[in-house]
């Protein structure tokens, strides 16, 4: 959801829960009634100072007015719009599936590993977990000093904030789905 719309809905919801009229909130916060109306309709972009005044008057932390945690129940991302990234000399292709979502804190990718390909990304942020589903072929995941063989239709979860690497040592292409969840 757009930030202005989220701020508008948060202010309106909190104001109504505290049984305050727009006139009273505007007067107590030192904001004009018309400005508050524009903010609550999502037509105005309130300054940090105005958000601070409204938060103080509503007796809530200012970050509560900025929360944008609405979940869109349906989102479609056609593969056509994503540009694949070639790695390991072109032997591996990484293609974004779902971009990072601030609400769910998840993003996902398809990874194609051709014969003898490997994929060793940079470390992720602390607290990141990767969920891997092996869609076709077989790969080896090297992490934490272990070699974990992932067979077709198999799945594994691991901490992506530590070094890891996928290797395809078979005679067929392997396709994986990588889902990254950011817990912190």
C-alpha cells in the first residue's frame, strides 16, 4: 500500500478508536482541520513535524502512524517482466520470481544450474532463512561444513546469513526455487 494511504488509514483508525472528532484532533495537535482532512484522505504528504504532533496528541509512538502492513491478498508477477542474471560463467541463471515484499518480508527466485554449474551468493542479512525446493534434477548444498544432497522434489531450509553454495554435479540441468525470509 502507498505510504500516504497507510498513514491516512492509521491516523483515521486511531482517532476513531479514541473517539476523537477531526476538529478536536486538529485543534489539540495544532493542525488545521482542512490539513487533517487532506491527510486522512491520503491527499497530503504530512511532514515529520505534523506526524509528531498527531502522534503526541493521539498518545501513540510516531512509528505507529507510519506502519504499512496491509497485505494485498492477490499479487501477480509475470515472468516476462524479470530479467535473468547469469552467473558462474553463464552456467547458472538466477531469475526473480517474487520481489521483496515489506509485509511478508519474503522474496523468491528460480535458479537454473546447468551441468557442472555452481551458485555461491554473497551472504544475506543476519536472520535470513532460505527455503529451497528442488523442482528438477539433483544438487548438493554446501553449508555449515556439510554436503546436503537435494533430490528432485526435495526441500531444505538453512540460514542464508552464513556461507553456502549449490553445486550441480549431474548430467542434467537442475532447477530450484529459492525463498528468502527476513526474520529481523
